[in-house]
C-alpha cells in the first residue's frame, strides 16, 4: 500500500481490522509530499516508481491509498502491476459508489486536493453511478499539509476547514466525500460545521472488502492463524514519519525503513 505520506494510514487501519491475518507493507512517499498540488504527469511517474518498488518487495496485491495518485495514475499503476500479474485496488470508485447509494437529495460534495479535483475522477465516477447526481467539488490546496502539520489543531485549522465548507453548505449537500486520505482526521470539525445530517463518506472498509474479495478469488489469502505483520517504509525523514504516523494510525509503527 502506498500514499504520499501518512494519510493512507487511515486506509491501512481499516485493512488491519478487516484482514487481520494478512501482512502489510506501507510505503509513505513523504519525500514527495504533497502529491495534491503536483501535475498529472509528475504523479504518474511517482505512481509507477512506487508500484514497481512494492512489487519488487513481493506484494501480491497493491492498494493505492491516495486519491491524488489514483486520480492521475490508477491506469499507470494497473498497467505496471499487470506485467507482474498483480491486481490493484484504488480509492475513488468505492467512495463514489457509497455516496450514490446513501445520498437522499442527490447533492453530493467532494472535498479533495487540486490534483484530484482537476483530474475529474470523482465527477466521472459519480456520473457512472447513473443517478444524475449534482456534484459540488471543492479543491483544497493547503488542507492536507495543514492537517499533516497542524497537531494539535488550533482555531486557524477550524477557520480553514470552515472556509472550504462554505460552498458545500451553500449548495446544501447531504453527502460529502472526504476525497483525500488525510481528511478523516478532520471529520469531527467537518461534521460540526456541516451539521449532523450531512453524511461523511470515507472508503477504508470498502477498500478492505474489495482487497479481501480479490485475494479470495485468486486464492491468495493468508492461511496464517495469528495476526499478520505490518511494516513501514518512507522516502523522507524517518523520525517525523514515525511520530506523525502514530497519530494517523493510532497504533505504534515500530521500525520505519528509509528507502
Ligand atoms: N493523501 C493524499 C490524497 O489522498 C493527499 C495528500 C497530498 O497532497 O499528498 O490525495
């Protein structure tokens, strides 16, 4: 599994819970954080590099736990992994399916990075649901870096989140997709600003379920009885990855290997 840094740990946590016997290797490409303001071409290059790296480490399935990387590079990841006979699970599709299923009014908001909004992957995925949904996208260039660097959150973080919520409130969305794996950490703020009736969509459990279906269909599921292992690699500073990562995963990270 990979992300631009620690955000994907919110997805990893769901996978650890749903697939307790599997071993996970998580790559945080923190040297290249943030992905959300990079060009599609740059992102595709990083996605291919990360994919090849994890396949070389023996991955039997690849999970792209980053919306920005998925938006620009899902096809590149699939093509690269297919050469090794490995399947890829990404974000975006599962979130769109859930949002289409639960929205009552058909007004769906997407809060995401510029790379994700500009790539149009959520708009396409929501259109494919065939419900004629009204889609309100808000591009938040500084939100992932603010969340990543913002602990403990202060009033300026709340003000920033409130600013990004204004168009969503004005459009009266009843469902909001958290289109960046960093955003589950500000779910309590979003819920207070948007109100209890707005449903917040994250897809960690749907991604874990999809991974499980693929592993079972291909006969690749772990036969181990006990808990599997999990390990961490990062391309940037190890100490800050470990410290931040512990907050995102809410579990100890142990050793982190710099790669
Ligand atoms: N976690 C990444 C995502 O889901 C965004 C963070 C970044 O900008 O690198 O899009």
